[in-house]
């Protein structure tokens, strides 16, 4: 479908099953209707029209003219990879002509992935190239230094206007023109891969548009006040974002959405996809627990989509934002599941943020945090994505975590301490950790698509930035001493609400440089000589103390140190040691040998 360049011209093909006439027009004919090229019905595929235009070439601008009755409708190609803008023309783009270079790239192991979510314009702003992919690529050295090995891009399909979060795709195949179009995206992916960073792209299949949407009544047919061939033409079309839910019952529509996903993975070589609000694909108003809301065709579409994508490139990561803690999301398709590799964990963020934001220590749900860490029922570690900040959690009436802890004083000591605990819990609990842009530099207020990240905070809050880097290194086991943080083994050894203490044991295979013990203090009171259980005798080395003065001014209330584990049962383990921990602090221990 779309525009397929050849040596001698371009073949154009479009789906318009209810049209009586279809033609293609463009700069190759001077945009003169008397010179437009009529398209013929394809006999091999019902509803499609095609034509070969010798004068067209890569870079040509064009549109389809579609008539069902009455005047021609001017339409942008539904599968155009490039457009001049959301109300402009399609441009012939040849993905085969992209120079990807010769440097090999391999997707990181899923138990090694640390994701950093970005909104291209606000992540990039401040550089010499404005708000584009090229400017964002110039920031990748920061992520590589930080230790991040996967960057998640908020949606970049062409949307109405030049400013948006991206969750209003007007042209699902086209790369946003204000970001630099397809060449900008390929540049960003190539530069990320050159630094060992995978690229995960956020895509929207639960609704389209609703504005600047040429798909709306594309070939002139529709029912009532609904949108025609690409959409449901009854109340199933209604979503919180407009009456533009795709018709998952229709094979051509399912194939259209699937082909867009395949395009991002194959033509643009992204390494994974995060599917927005999949619960609105499975249920009319998002609650799959209500039988009256369920969309069986949406469930079947997602299952067939993941099956197809996994069969093509099984090493690429497929993540659902379902936010219902539904095990079916990551269950095998053969067992009635949707077949995603992982899903965003709503329980973790709501529980952990709630505890960190509470004004009084006695109101912190220590037991709830412990349960969120343990992830009861967790299968593989990668089957949940955990975070305390994301684009949704820091906007729409909600603020950045340090801002919500201390409004107007996000860089105050209590805000920094508890925001650091959010990082510790995210980066030491089982799951794929995700950070949101600016979280590493203590960004304040809330996310806006017109407000760039204040990169000057990287200097002002350098201690917090280095803490983030140290935690990522331990999570990925870069020093080779905390393999347990990548493992599946998780046991909460102690939950002490009276003191606000949680002790967690993480392991992969167990043993020196593997078993890792994390001690978290969720209270303003320091604790001295506190007995904790350890799995083996000998010296346990303190790998990180968030209360260390090097991580920011005002820290250093308690001098934590290495400990010696001695025989004596504690927390169900055969050895014990006494630790000291500062207020709102966390300690990470493991053994060298």
C-alpha cells in the first residue's frame, strides 16, 4: 500500500472500497487535475486501487483524489511515511535508501534494560537544532554516561499542529514533520544504536486523531455521524479522545494498524514498541472487568498482533500500557493471553508514590510498599515496567515526585531524600525500571509539551545525578557485584512499620557478587545497630548509601559502613549483622567473595 518507488517511477496503491473513482495528483503533474493519473481497481485485492506514474520519484509530493458521489475529496495517503505537515501533502519516501551504517547493534537482555522516557521537543530543546530528532540525538551522550540502555520515545506519528504529547496521531505511518520526519528518526535511531542504546517507540492503536484526520470518511462512506471505513460506525467508536476507535472487526483495518507497527520495527529499526492504553482496545471505557464493556475483537487483534510481531523479530520488546495488573496481558496467546512481553505496573507507582508523598511518617504504607516490591505473582522479571515518574504521572493535575513532596521546594532536603528513595525502589525491585526525562536531575513542577527540560539542573543537582548513575550501574550489575538485582529472586526479609524499615534480599543464582540486600528507611528517624538477616557469613560490602554527602548537600546524618555477618538466625536467614541507616535513606549490600 502507499507509494512504492521503482527505478522508472512510483506505484501508488490505496484502499477505498466505496469509491467510484480514484486518482493520484502531485508535483509530477504540476498539481493539474487534467493531468492527474486515474487509478484502476485491483483485481487481486478487494477495495484497493493502483496506478503507476513514471514521472513520480522519491521526494515527490502527492495526494489522492477520491470520489464516491459529488466532488473529489483530496486525501493524504493513509500509509505515507512522510508528509509536509498534518494538513499538507504526502511525500514519496523510500526506506530502502536509508544508510544505516555498518555498526552492529544487539538489543540488551531484557533483565538488563533500563528505560528513559523522552518527549522529543522538550528533551531536545536548548541545543543548536531546536526541537528535532537531531537535537535529541545530541543528548544521547548524557544517557550513555548515565548508564541508560533504552530510550522510549513518546509517539512521533504525525499529529495536528507542531506541539503535542503525540497521543493524537493524524497520520499513523508518517513521522512527525516538525521533529525532522523519517530522516530525523533514522538519524536518532542510528545514533542511539551507536551508543549501545535501544529505541522503544510509543504507538497509539486505541484511537486516531481526532483532528487533522484524513482517514475520517476517507472514501466518502459513513453511517450516521461516524467516521467511515477505518472506524466503528456505532457507539463502539466512542473513546475519551473522540469517536475515532478503529474498527477491530474489519480485517483491512487490523492489517492497517499491524502494518504500521511492522513499519516502525523493520523500516525504522526501533527495538520495541509500547502500546498506549491497550485497555481501551479491549474494553469500550477501559475496564475489562466489566463484561458489558469488553471488545472481543480488540482482544483478538492484540493477540494476533503480538503473535505476528514476535514471529518476525522475537528479540524486540513489546510492552502494553494496560494499567489493570491483568496477568492475561503477558500470558501466552495459546493460553488466551495477549502475548506482550511486559506491561506498565500501575500498582507499583500508585503505592510507592503514595507512601513517598504522605506528609507524616505514620501515614506511610510500609507494608504496601513491601508488597509492591515483592510483586506477588510476577512471572519473568521483564513482565512489568516499574516507575515513579512517567508522562502521565507528572501531568494532568499531578506533579513531579519531589514537587509533590515539597511544593515549591523540590530541591529541599526532604524532597531530595524521598525522591532518591523512589529511584532506589524503582532500580532495585524486580521489573524493568523506567525513568522520565529530567528525573535524574531533580526536575520540578510538572510535564508540559511547551516547557523544555532545564538541563542547567544537571550542574545544580549534580549529586542527585551521580546518585542516579550509581543506582543504574548497580541495577545493571556494571561493577559485577550485584547480579541479584537483575535476577528473579526476591524476598522481603523485614517489614517494620514502627521504624519505617524494609529489608529485601535479591538474587539471581546466589553467592558472592550476586546476593544483594537492600535496606530502606521510610522515616525521618535514623536507626543505629539495627539487626538484619543475611544469607551468608563474612563481610558484606556497602555498595551504596543514599545518605552519603557526595550525593547532595545536607546529607550524611549517619555514617553507614561495611558489616560483618555472624551466625544467628534473623529474618529467617542463618546469619545476622547490625546496620545503621540515616533518615529517608537506603543501603545496598553485597559480598565480594
